[in-house]
C-alpha cells in the first residue's frame, strides 16, 4: 500500500511566508528557509513552495530563495508561481526544486503541460487546480484565485492527467484557511477518476480532518499551512495519530 504524505505549504509573498483565509487577508507567518528546515527535521514528507503573487505581478519565482530552501532541507520540494515555459522549469530544477507546480499557465496554454512532461518527465510536473463551487458547479480559478474561468474542475483534472501531469494539487478555495475540514467530496471524486496522485489542500484544522481526507476524500497526500506555521499541530504528533488510526504513513 502506498503511504499517505503530509506536506506543509509555504505561501511566499515578497520573500516571506504568509497565510490567509479564502486566499485573502494575508498575515506574516515567518521566514521560509527557517520554516522549511523545521518541517524537514520534524518529518514532513515533502514541501511545497508557492510564490503566490508571481503570476499576478508578472514576475518569476525567486530562484535564489528556492536555492536557499533546497539547501536547508532533505525532503522532496515542489515550487510554483509564475512558471510558464520549459526554460522556467529548467531554472528552478537547477536551483534545487524536485518538482514544479503550474496553474494559470496551464489553463492559458494546456499544451505546456505536454511540453514540460516530455522534457522533464511527468514525475516533475504538478498541476495545481484552485477550485470554487459556484451555484453547485465546481469551476477552476487562476491568478492566485483571483480570476474565475469557465473550466469545470473535474473535466480539467481529467485533461491535465491525459496531457502528462504527474500529480494534481487540488485546493478548495471555499475551504482554504477556514479550518473546517478538507473538501472531501470533490477530492474523492477526482481521486477516484484519475490514475495519478491527488494532493488535497484547503481547510485543515485538526488531526481528524487529515484522517477524513485520506479515507473519505481518498487523497494521496494532504497539504496544510497555518496549522503548521503557527504550531497548532506538530507534524510528529499528527503522524502518530494517523498511525494509531491505521492510516499508512511514512515514519
């Protein structure tokens, strides 16, 4: 059985880690390099680093900061934000990233998924999908959640899988920062229909939420930010709890 992964997320703005609610009301959460090292030492399985305003500000992810974070940790590391070309990916992989995450660029030009997967291998390519439910229908949003699209989330998830994405990072904008639990229904729906792993994101508030997203939500990994940044749930305690609940996790 494949083990489930616990993934802290560093949302970066102006070189600092930030966290908000429903993608707004951002507050400072600390130095990304220091936090990355703490999570690596505590037993996080992977780390995700998202430069959340890179696409909006029309600039590239800070490769220099990526290098500093990569040097501080010994776990796999995914970087996203403002990535739109094969050359962008090359720069970040050379800077120390293990995988890259694309969102807005993939929606704008879906062929870029095929190009990146062909050049670097599917295992390097994560497609992030920010989804919001509008009148009972799940729609994809881009540009850090600021721009709604007409793409239905389930159909887009299927397409990115077929185009060669190795993983999907599914963030529920409705649940983000609420600490009311993950969006288990849509996570389960997408996990069940795809052959690639799905990382659930948005809504973690307690340890039971992680158990629920791994069982009811059928997620392969669970990502969280504020509960880790503000020391509400230590990663070793979370892993011990999940182990007691018979969830297969990495020690």
